[in-house]
């Protein structure tokens, strides 16, 4: 049997374990889900599951990564866009805002975030895990866009960190109010025009800052 066949089998086995773990995490929570339960749900041996995942935390990390895999490539690449005009800055921020909302409003992602929030008091590392996925990457992308625009004189920002938070904060209200707190129906995606209005207001605030108002 060649290495490609072994690799395919390994990937299939991991996916089997990961799917079982996700079902149990969402049903019972992280703390109440044992590795024994995951082993039984996945239909594999203990030796097999520990071959791929030394701990339950490692398994949750992989589950979360797979949930956001494929949703975030465009999101993270936006930070590397070349910005040469204010119009391009507006386009980049609009694209980033729409992708950010779309990614975090996925039902599967929100369900796992609820698990992480519920278990974070007992497992602080889970909070760090959540921050390291979409939120931190969005902050990096916004920072990269603003720093590039600052260097090119398109905007004048003395506190990039504060400017990033000012951009991300209003977007997070949609995630919280229309996503995380909605459990009896699918999350409500905001009207694209509302998101673009937030970006327009944000850019106006930056323009006022340029003028020293």
C-alpha cells in the first residue's frame, strides 16, 4: 500500500473522529464530553484517537479550525491587498467587513463559540483559542490595511490599535445581538447596505481625524 493511500485513510479517520467530537461538543459541552465518549461515537479505538489527538483540547482546536477552514482564506488575504487610493481603501474595508460578518455568522461557528464561552472559566486556554482564530486574524488584516494607508498618506492615524477597535467594534454588535444571542432560529445576516454605511461612517471619522477636528 503506497503512502498516498495511507494518507487518504488517515485523513478519513481524522475526519471521522472530528465529526464525532463536534457532535458531542455541541450536544454536551466541552467539559462533559470525555475522550471515551468520542471514541465510542467515532467507532475507533483509544489508541487510534490518541494517535491523532494527544488531548481533548487538541481535538477541539482541530474541530474549530475545520469549521472555519475555507471560510477565511479571502478574509485573511485582504490584509495583503495593495491600497493606492481612498477608493481602494473603502473597497478593502467593505470587503473585509462583509467577509468578517459572513464568516462569524455561520451557524456551526456560532455554536462552537457558545461552547467555548461556556467552558472558558474552567478552561482559560479555550478563550485564547477563540481569539486566535477569526477575531485576531481580522485585527491583523485591518491593521495591515490601515498601516499601509497611513504610510501612503491616504489617512492620518496616530493610534492604529484604537482605529482597528473602532472598526471591528460595530461589526461585533451584529455577531452578538443577531448571532450569538439568537438560538431559536438561524442567525440574521445584516443588510449589506448597513455594513457599507458603517464603513462610510468609519472613513468619515478618519477624515475628520486627518483635519484635526
